C-alpha cells in the first residue's frame, strides 16, 4: 500500500512535520538515510567527537574554489539535532522585518512574528523547553509560559551573570531543550556537540519523532537514501525514488515533505531536473540553492589565571544587548550565548595548543559564543558539479561580527577577565545552514509560500531551514519546528481533510 505522505529526513523539520500530521490518521512514511545512534563509549569521548570526527560522515563536498572538504553534516535519525547544543530560541519580532546591518540589509519575511507565535508556543511545548520570561529585553511576546523553568546556573556561571550585570549588560537564561538529570545519568559532560544516545536532549528523535511514532499510522524506514523526485505534466510530484539495501525503490504518495537540510534538500531538487525543468524541480524562480546562509560565529574564551571554572553545564545564559543595535544608536551586531564547557581535549583538537596548555587554559576559561547574522546573497549557493555537492558560501556582514567580538571582549575585560581570546568557527561546519529554498509571496523570486508549499509543485512542502528568508542571529532549530507545525496544520486542513 502506498503511503499518503512521504517525509524525507527525520531532523527537526521532518520529525516535527510528522508529529503534526500523525493525528490525521493518514499513512505517513519517513525516509531517513541514516540509522539510529546507539550508545557507545565514544558518546562522551571528546577526542573521538572533536578530534578524529568519529561521527562525521565519510563524504566530501566542494567549496567555492572546487576544493574538497568534509562537511559537519550528520546523517542519523534525528539529523543534526542529535549533536546540537539544544538552544531553542525564538526569532525576535524584528527578524521578520526588513532592516539594515553593517554589511547590507535583509528582506522582510512574507509573514510577521505574530503569524508564527502560536506555533512557537506549540514547538516549545513539544520540545519541553526550559526557560524564563521577563529577563531579556528583546524577548518577543509569548502567548504562554515555558513548559519548564530554566536550567540553573552553576556557581561560576552565576558569578559571570553578576559580573556581566555590573558592566551594564542584561544576561538572560538561555532557552534549552535538555533534561539535565537524564543527561547526567549517562556521564558528566556538557551537551554542546556531544551525541544524544540517552534521551537527555530534547532533539528531533526524542521529541518530534517519538510523538509521531506513537501513532500506528506513522512508519520510519532507515538506511533509505532518496535520489530523485519526479514531477508530472501538471506539476505535482508523482514519485519519490530511493535506494535501500542496494535496491532502487519508488513510492507514489499524495504529499511529499522535504526536510533533508538546506544543502541536501537543494541538492536533491537540483538533481531531479528533467526535460521540462532543466534547472531542477521547484526552481522556476532560479532560487533553489541560492541565498545560502550560515551564521558568522566565534568562540570567545575569557580567562582569569587565578580562578578556575568548575562548571560542567555552563551553557545557561545569553546576552542580547547588541541584537537590535550596537548599544550606541548603530545597527544590529548579534547574539552572545555561552558555549558548552570547553575541556582540554576539545581545545587541543580545535587549536595548535599542546595538550598540557590546552588543559590549563580550559580549566580557567568561561567559554562564549558570539553569533552574527549572515545576509542572503543569491551568489552564495549550492550547486552540483558532476553529481557532487558544491557549496560556495560567500560570507557576509563580517564587519558586524568583528565589532560584536571586539565589544564582547571589552566587556569581559571590564568584568574582571584579564585574558580574552577569540577564534572564528571555520567553514566546514554548516550547522546553522539555511536559505536555499527561500519563502516568499512572489513565485518569481521565491521557492515556497508562507505554508512552506512549493510554488511550482502543490503537493511538495519543504520544512527544513532551506525556507528561511533570513538567518537572524539566533539558533534556527525552534523556528524550523514552528514552521513545520504551521505547514503540518495547513496540510491537514487542505490536503488530508477529504
């Protein structure tokens, strides 16, 4: 029996869409190219995770100069969320508006924050977010409260919060999807970058997918790599082709949900070109693959030689004082939040420091993450070259990021940290990838509408970060989930009701 709905990918967008559609009673099949992560000694081995890249794929993409690199794209049930830091932050209301940045400007979204707010609230409930309202001056309106109170600061982070307040900043609790007791039961490590095999992170597998699979009409098939979509003369997607166990298979569902991530979703649409659509499916606008964005990010380490940081779960606060302006009447700079605690092995794996020095630095550092918006640019794009993914990321708005990092360093020194170091994140980790199938009201300049439906193929919905018109300057996971819930409700009401 053919499924009514095929969802390609089980990450945040795919799993949440499945959960939204499951109550319809329609037969839903989720195709995932990876397998479930199983517990192993390497789950909490910093050398294996951050040094040898044990969990990274055996895969090469090309960069803009056709040089091969190994991407930080994970193929497991739950997708990249299995390794995420579980920061589940709403876009700010201003992120949906057109506005200027030091490096250019961003377009407005075809919807406003209020249109998505109910879905943000539902997503926070689905992913059991821990947070607190009333601390952050940029917090947009909420129709409800967080399902759980915030993850508490450890003593060294409580001290940091007080120090930041004394220098005029407004630290706020970071909204997190983490069950700390469950996470600690598997070993005392931070959660940023570590795989979730214990259910301690509220990720796509442990929340969205688990909720979907509680319904008997939903099925997950792993080890299934989708190779092509087919469209008929009327424009509807008529077939999903995939490979499993070395065999080619074809499905013919009523609805297709595409949620492979911004790079892989664009690559699949481009690879599905046919005689009538030589530039790929859903690409009448020539926007598929374009406007690739990936946040400008740096690690900032604040050290005091005489103070040790004994925190393990330090990732509990954020600072948005420079989110909507530079603090002096200028343009937005971005978000600051804590990283998961850097340890000696992590620092040694990501720097040239010898092990003993990396250990000494990590023991005395408080580790922050500065994140600035990358602006949409049609020449920053995903293409295919002889069937291989080519990612030409043309970083933008870098001057804003440099200003954010410099401002943060000055504040940290004023807060009592005499040594402050920073290092930009490299280009190999598209962990906040977005923008390659942008949402818009005009089919001539966008790929999907406000319900994530393809303008060209009325039964194709794209529910990953591909559709984001802007990257904003906060983690995209919660926005992806909210958009997937919105799309799922629309599909249920318009396509599956009959």
